């Protein structure tokens, strides 16, 4: 079958219901093809304006601003729950980082379950590091299974943590069937799925995720955590901070956890970061998650189709699922020289991909800004670059944050 | 002795070497007297510009920005160490919140010392809550002593946490003599002293503190932590995050802590918050901590003098040390109706103080922006308000963050 040509990609853009929303984002260099929104999403004018407004508020009201800001972690959490996560009101909190939130939830979960703490050995590094530490501190076995199935098998009566979308391959797990299949307390890491695929947490136990990838809230914007309502009362954060205390400003003697999701708060939240998350959700609501997820499947579908047509003869293989219902919004291309290919794409082809050891060129597509023509051009530049051996001319070492 | 009149205060402003730096801050309402910089410092044009610049950087470079941003937690930490904390290079990290940082350091300290975890019962609530939780999780005794001396006494072979400046009275502890007097691992909470008094951590073990009070970096800006260099290798953060791992981007199998202060990092840092801290330190360096601390002593000195002259006959007593070398940059005024007095100051007198249960009107002075005339006017408005019984006319309930 003949692969799509560039006019086919342009036709997809012309028919794209999300095409106009790209104008709400800062596209600093129209010739650069940014395929790393799964590491860091793009800046929108909405986020910039919201940060400006919250600075104005700080400047005008000083500490009196806290009368409103105090509600942001739960108010923006509720908004994220409804727009993106398929969770209920009072089940999501914006706070801290994914690492700190996973530490809180994994520790609280371990205190409820006598079994081992389990993940798969391909899970994102910080998840594995945190879980191993929690297991040691709580005197539990820590198991890194070779895959999700084996992890589910090994986690009976324990705590299980899985990434909804794999940070390397982009493979999407079936949340509903896995949740039904395990008796472990299950923590989903949604970092690579929130804002990329439709998420339905309604039957899930626990989740964490970040806001700087497909939620486009900026580098180091605060993360989120989810605890299903009926689990909240039994779970206790190991980090007993004043923002998680009942009647915080009574400044009472002993710690007592707040009634709802606020008990998982710790210290003073980043108000600037919360304003960014809030504004970014406004754009996602305008687009709708259904349309975003649909476009993600089409973007990755075009990329897989082009890669399968153009790249195997150059030694580059698709390392992602071919069924669009089982992947997120990024794909992996495997090649032994993945690192120099990534560097050459950045230095010589004006394409921004990401490298993941040992052999992955990762291409992430932001449905709110990436055009089908960008996918075509990006894959085409990669093809020409490898054909021409330009990846043998690169120099610097990579250093990047997912 | 006759109390200073307003012309005396104006003369102090005319001679103030820091007077000009006030123009670098946003003074939204010149008639409002903001005396709560110890809860939330004011917005500067420098911080606003730095946040705008980091957003530009994100917009222009996307994920490539991380090649520089990755160094911010230690680079800005080094700057804070040198300008404000009297600490060395490689001893300070900007990260997370005070609550999370105290949790990390207290847990790591408890793993080194067999004794109890001790603080005083007047320490800031989040410190007491966190320490109690750590003690329970580590199986140690938790002791809240009635004062610092008793806490030092009780902490042999254990972990001690003290606030350098008391969040209510403003009393400043003698760091050098206390550090010499205890064999406990001692964690200083510098939240109410960093940027207000001269700090010399060179002999101290451990410290935490926030950047949104006297460091003026904005609501929820990231906090800092300090670990003396020779203690770092033996201490392990309980939160094993990828930013604290040796060779983070190798994404290796098992967690190994980084060599230096980075081992106390956890998740992705707030780049916007780090830019704010960095810019705010620029203003502090221009002013110099010596000049800031000197002005703080003079501002609180004027306030104490006026309060002692005007207020005892109205039932208001100074609840802060009278020796300027033993207090920070805020003072406590005690009155049984402190809460309605605070509300009336805000609603009827255009003065922003802070209320601390049960009986404290807290007045904080930001040396970079507070004028001696502001101190005089603020105290005078408080005097007139109580004389006229206006505090009996207030309505709403307070809700505020320190």
C-alpha cells in the first residue's frame, strides 16, 4: 500500500476540528517540528495570561489573596477530575510532584495491605525508585516483575503500581480489566496518559500524574493525586503537613487529618503553578478530551504508517502497538544508533524528539498543536537524515527530562 | 521618655540606605500599610520580569530549556547559601515545600540517631505535625518540650528541631550557642529568619526554610534545605526520586543516591518558582543582608517603642523581646480581642496585620519595602482603632496562611 504523501497529511489538517486551537499556543519557530510534548508540553497564551493575572493578584492583595488561593488545590483538582480523569468531585488534589505524591500514596497503601509492593521493571524510573524505598521502609518485599501481567500476578494482598501509558513504547494498559483482575491496591501513574487518552478512574483505587506533559502547564508545574472517595478515610499520608490538617488555621496541638482529599496535601502549594494548570484545563475543555484522544490516535497512526513504510530498510523499527486503541500519544522508533539520530534531528534537521536508552527515538504528539503535516515532515526529515548518514556527524551528549 | 513623632519616623526614612529599593516592588495601594511580609512578601518587578523571561524561554526552547533549568535547584541554592544563609557551595538545595523538606531531613536524621525526636510545643504547627509523624513511623519517642532549653535537654542522642525565629513572638534563638550545646542532630527551621536576620549556618547540621516570606519569591515558591557537607554522605532521603539519583538520565535499574546535596531532591522542580527565587535574591544581594538585618532591628525597635508608649493603657502588651539582637523582623502584640482587632485593622484602617491564636496581633516588617513612617502610621492607626472601639464592629472570620 502506498504511504500517505504530504498532501494527504495536509488534507487531514484541513479537516481537523482542533486545528484552530493551535493559535492559542506560542509557536516560536514555525520551521521547528516539536515532537516532545510528552516530555514538556507547549506554552499557551492562556497559561501566560493566567500567570500574569495571579502575579497581579499577589501584587494587589498580598496575603489577602490566600482567601481565594487556598481553594485552588481542590478546585483545580475537581476541574481536572471532571475534564480529564473521569473522577468525581473531592477525589483529586493538585499538589507537589509525581514523586512525592507516589511516595504518599504508596506508603499509605502499604499501611493497609500486608503483601508485597510490586511494579514492572519497565515502569518509569522514579516510580521504581520510590516504591523500592517505601517497601524497605515498611518492611515489605519489593518486586519488579518482567511485565504488567506478571506484576498483577505477584501483587496479591499487596500494592501494585503501573503506568497507564508506557513512557517508552507508548503502550496503553486496559485500566478497567486490570482493576477488576487484581485484589491489590492499585496505583496508576497517569503521567503519559492524562491529556493524551481518555481516562476513566471511576473504578480505580489510586492514581498520580503530572501536568507538564499533555496538560501543558509548564516545567515543574504541580502534579496531581487521586484517591477514590471510599478509600480516603482509611488512608493516612506519611507527610503530616499543615495543609493536610483538619482546621488548618486553628493551628491546633496534635495532627488530625482533614476529612477529604485535602488530607494528602502537605506544605504550601504553588499558587503560580496552580493558576497555570487551571488555565491549561480551560483549553482542554474547549477541545474536549474525546476530540484530543481521537486526534492522538490519528497522529500516532499516521506516524506508524509512515515509519512502517519508510524506515525498516534503514534499520529503524516501530516499537509501539499498532492498534491505536492500545497506545498513547507518543511512539517509539528503535535503532541501535538512536542517540546520534536524536542528536542529529535536533542539531541538523530542526526536529525535537527525545532519546530513551538504550535504543529508542521517542516521538510525542501534542494533539492541541501538532499538525498531521508536522508528523509527515518530522518522519520525512528522520528518513532523509538516516539515509544520508547525518547521525554520524553529531557531537554533544544528551541530557533531558521526560 | 517622649515617643518618636511622625517627623522622627520620616527622618529615619530619609536616612535609610535601603529606601530606593522600595521602588523595585509593586506598591498597588500607597494608602495601605502592609505589615504581613512575614506571611507573604511583596511582589517585585524583578520577580515579575524573571517569571516572564522563564516563560519566554519555555515558549522558545521547549524541552531543550532543561539543559539549563536542570541546574537551577543547586545554582540558586548556592546563591541563597552565599547571600543569605552563611552556608557553603553544595550545601543548599531549592526544592519542594518546607513540610516535605523537613520530612526528608527529619527521617534521614532519625535513621542516624537512636534517641527521641524533639521540638518545643511552640514550634510552628507543620513542624510539630511532621516530626510526630516521623517519630511514629520510625518507632522513636516524640517529645514536645515546653521551651527550647527543655527541648535541648530532652534531645540527647536524638533529633532536635527548632525555629530560629519564633513565628509568634519573633524571638530569635542563638544558633551558635545552641548548636554547640547539643549532641542531637539539629534541624533549624529558618522560615521566619531567612532574609530577616543574618544567618550563619557554617556550624549548623541541617536546616529548612521557605522563600515566600522575607525572600519575597511568591505564594508557594519552592522551599530550601541545607545539609552540612560532611553529613551528606551518611544521610538518605526517604523519598527516592529520580532527581535525587546519581546519573539521573541514565535511568538505571536500582536507586543510588547522588553524591552531593542533589540526593535530597525528589521530583521535577518548579522552574517558574526557581526563577522567582533567583531574581529575588538579586535584590537581597543589592541591599546586602547586613543592611536588611540592621533595618529590621530598627523597624521592630520603633514598633516596640511606640507600642510600649501608646498601647499598655489600652490593654495591648508587647509579646516580643525588647533586645533587638534577640528578635526577627516581626513583633507580637497581645490582647484578648486580638482577632477582632486584626479584622478591624484590615476592614476599617487599611492596615494588613496577621492574627495568631489565641491573642496575638502579629506585625511583620519587610526591610526592603516597609518605611519607618509605615510603622508609625500602622501603630497609630491601631492605637486609634482600639481607643475608638472599632474592633467591636467587625464581622467576618479570619482565614490566612503564615
